[in-house]
């Protein structure tokens, strides 16, 4: 068994070992994978009952599991044409079916002795932690490539109790193919835990100054951030609510760097910043 913990990089800053080779994104239509069978109904009844939440099977009978969305993007874009040794899945919303795991799918497409795991319970800043961990593992083992899968899905047979920015309105996935520096745009990630709301503007500015220097990349801001209040004087593209884990990253898939992706989780008070340089 491999223990999936990684030594923290100084101050949470990711290594520059990996650059962004490719990023793809897709919003998925209503899925057809069913969760109204006997096992699933019993599973959700037990799950919701343990937390005093009402089980409402009429809200969702089918949807898109993370494994299916990951497989669709990886296959369509041939993202494992060259050997990949590491796969990390990150999400802010629960997966649809506990019997299907995206890391299990990844273990089938990675090299035979590759490593795959899921990052959960990090809220909307889970992607930033996933990128940092991917870089740490790649540096530790000398791996050339890694896949990071980000996923949102909205089919839940209960009412989620979370901040509006953390609610998914549809299903979507983003897959990043990272590769050891071969001229690919470098990716720098910083996570700041425990940032109170009044401290957000200063914290963002400090991290952007550190990661970008004199450059002033366009900022893609998550829905919990207000451009005038939290990013004064910056050129900002705001992401609308509905895709808590994939929203800001979908913008990167549509537009190459330089970009700064910034998201804030109002529940955990985590701040995530990722600066992607432009093509070399």
C-alpha cells in the first residue's frame, strides 16, 4: 500500500516540476447512469439518515459518475497516448455512485505501476490542492507526466446544505495533462487556509505579487469573489455559480495563459491561487 500523503512544499507553493501540456473541458448533458436501484436507494437512505437529511429520491434518478466523465475526455483527446504514472481526481460535490470510482478507472489507463487517488473534503479549492500534490509526487519520484481530473455533478437525491457558490447546477469535467518542463507553460499554485473574508483582498494581492511579479495576468475569479471588493485594479473575468470545482478551470481550457485562477471557499475559508504562464 502506498500512503497518499506528500510533504508540503514551502508555504504551500507548488514545485515548478510540471508544466501544463493540455487542458480539456466539457459540460455533460443529463446522464443515464441510474441510481434508483435497490442498492442505491438503501445506500442513500443510510447516508442521509446518518446526518439527519431528508432522502428525496424524486430529485435524482440518474446522472453522470465522475469515472464516466473522466473516461469520455481522456479517450476523446487521447490523453494517455504517452505513459502517465500519476492520476489525481478532485471534486467539491459528491460522486453519483459509490460503486464506480474515478481513481479505479485511472488505474486502468495509467502505466501498470502508476498511482491514482482522490482528493475530497477540500471544497471549491480542491483543484488547487490536487495540482500541488501532483507536482509534489512527480518531483519526489521523477515522474514525467500526471493527469488531474476535476469534476462536478448535480444529481443528488437530497438537498445539499452548502454555500451557493458550492452548489453544482450541471455536470462537467476538466482534465489537465501535466508534463515535466519541456517548454510547456509553467504552473504555480498557492493555497492559503483560514483566510477570513475581510482578509481576502490583501491575501490575493500578496500571492499574485509573489507568483506573477511585475506581470499582471488576467484574473479568472470564482463566484464567491467580487471583482471590485476583492480584486481592485485587476482585469477580472468572473465565473458564474454552478460549477464549483470546474468553473475557473474551464476558462483556462478556453483561453491559454497567462492567466491567474483565483477561488475562495466561504465555508472552509480556503483561498486558492494558480498562475499559468503564457506559451513559450
